[in-house]
C-alpha cells in the first residue's frame, strides 16, 4: 500500500513538476516575446524621434527664406563707386561657325544646330558698341580653344589676333576684359582623347591656357579658368544632355576631380608667370531644398545633392581634398570666386535622371521662369553666404533669366540687384555683377528656344534690339555711377 502510495505521489509530483515547468516556460516565452515587442517599439519610436529631431535640426540649420517682395522697395539700392557693371557671354553660344565637341554633339543627338549663332565673330565690333551703350565697365566672354588649336599642335595665330584686337577694343572703351578659358566647349581631337575624363589630357588643357595667357595677359587682369565645373560634369556625364552625352556616376565623379585638378594646374602655372593677375573660376551655386520640409526622405536627398553639387567643390578649394582624392594644389587656388546664380531645385525621392524628364517643382507663390525653374532671388543671398567662407572677393559672373517677352526680366533684375546691394551693405565683398546675357544666344541643349538677352536677336537678320530690361539695366548703371 505504502509502495503504491509513494508511486502515486511520485507520479503526481512528476505531473505537477511537468505542469509547473510548462507554466514557467510559457511565462518565459511570453516574457521573451514581450521583451522583443518592447525592444521593437522602443527602436521604432527611437528612430522616429531621431528622424524628427533631425528634421527639426535641418529645418533650423537650412532655412528656406521667402520674402514678401511687395513690401520691399527695390529702388533702395546702392553700390560702391568702384563696383563693376557687366554682361557675360560664351564663345560657342555667340561666335558662330565652330567645329568642336558641341557641334559634334548637336549632330549626334539631332539637336538644334548652333550654326551661325549670333555671328559675333564677324560682328563683334558692333556688339562691343552695345556694351558701351549700356554703360558697362566689365565684359565677361570666353576664348574658343577649338578656334586656336583646331588640330592637335597646330595653332591658328590669326584667331588669336582677333581675340587680341577684342581686348584692345574693350580697353579703349574702358571696359574690363574678364576672360574665361573654358566655357563648356573644346576641340574635337581633345574630346576624342577623352577630354576631362582622362587626367593625362590635362597637359593639353594647360598648354592651351598658357598660350592664351602669354598672348593676352599683358592686358587682361582677370581670368576664369573653367565655367561651372559641376554643370559641365553632371550635364555631360550623368544626365547626358551635354557632350559627350554619357550617363555614368563613376565618370561624373572622375570628371569632377579632373576639372578641379585642371583648374588648380592652370591657376598655379599662370600665377607663377604673373603673380599680379587675378584668377578665379565661375561656380554655379544651385541650391537644393527639400520639396517637403517635413519629409524624412526629401531632406537627405537634398543634402546629398547639395554636397555633390556645392559642398564637395568648396571643400576641395578650402582643403585640397575632394571626393575621396587629394588635390593639394587646389587648396587656396582662387584670387576671387565667380558666382553664377539662377535658382533653387526642390528635391524629393523621384528625381529626374535626364533633363527631358525635368519638371521643375516650385512653391505655390513662386513664379516659374521660361526654363521651368522658379525665380528665387532669396536664394541669391544664400549662394553668396555659401561662397563667403572661401575668403576671397566675390564677382557675380552670371545671373539672368530666359524670358522672350521680357515680362519677368525687369523684376528679376531688380530683385537680384537688391539682394546684392543688401549683401554689400552687410559687409560681403562683392565687386561686380555680370548679367547673363548681353544678347539672345545658343542655349546649349535648348537651342535657340531660351532667350536670355538684354538684347533680342533676330536670328534671320542678326539684328539686335535692346529690350526694356536692357534699358532698365542701363538706367540702374547710370544712376549708380552718378551717385
Ligand atoms: C551657363 C551659360 C548658360 C546659362 C543659362 C549657365 O549655366 O554658364 O552658358 O547659357 O547658364 O542657362
């Protein structure tokens, strides 16, 4: 009986222990489950809190000001006595009848052909009279490498002589020649070697620049090495809309670095020849703002693009390091910075990958320019603030708007000049303004559809007509000079 009882108790105990164990393991399981759920909830809410904090931080750090322009007196502007008033052009856009990387691209991509352009190569004397009539004191234009060295190593001295005559003529008009050495175009033979995509090609670029410098620097004091390196590299190698029409991020980064190397090489060499000249670069500062300022996606996209477009370049000049490469000779390689400003881009997740897909977003109250992007003069001030840490004088080397009817340009001009005037009052060292452009011209991939001129050009007759905005600019210059 005792044995039976103890067997019974033993069995009962085992059963109790088993049940107890099961209960414990159920409790443990649910504890573990709860812990995971808790961790997950904490991680997600931590992430949300972090993202929100980051958004709040970025909203504060990168404000996007918009002014009530109605309440601003745009006539309240003043400029220093020695401030220079100018316009800007580029060889391929105005000279006409060239053979270069662009004409090949126009043919290959079946674009509108640059052809005769403004026939400026033959009409430059008349065009320079327009500069005088506007009262300008500086004129920014570019030299066409493909004219001077159409075949590798064979130089066209007659073409150099025409550029030399242009310089003399400008000086006799008391207009400062402001010369750009590379404005998007170069000889076909150099493009065939890979252009800026191959570092070995930079020696050719350097010897072209040295040659021009040797011929003209006795009269030209201010030089831009390269126009808009970031536009050149992204349009030609990411979006494929400029020659050579490629689409590769790897190549884009390579070209960006080589443009920096090319600029630095030219800067060092020309400075060693004549330390007294001033050498800079024309940098397009486009601002990237998030389309939705509360979006956790739009913010990183806009910061990344801003870094690639603007930040990496500025870091290159300040530190001599750019996009994971050391370019020590680039450090402090500017005597002035040329600032080209047009607009801001509102960026989100679905960014266009070619300009055909480009549909520019704009804020509801912003006015769209003919190009599609918004007029955002407030951003001009931000662009000035962006280049200020370079600690060199700022020359505005380009600013303007496509507007065939001239309905927006007067307001555009006034707002942007007001921004400069305010910035100067607050201590920014801005020494010149060059309006883009003197006259309508060949607008690259857009052909002749975009009209940026203070003068309208009839491309059938080559007649130039001053637009009302041109008259406005003339009177602003006149008033400023007579103050
Ligand atoms: C370029 C000019 C161009 C202008 C208007 C600038 O990016 O330097 O060549 O015509 O913008 O689009």
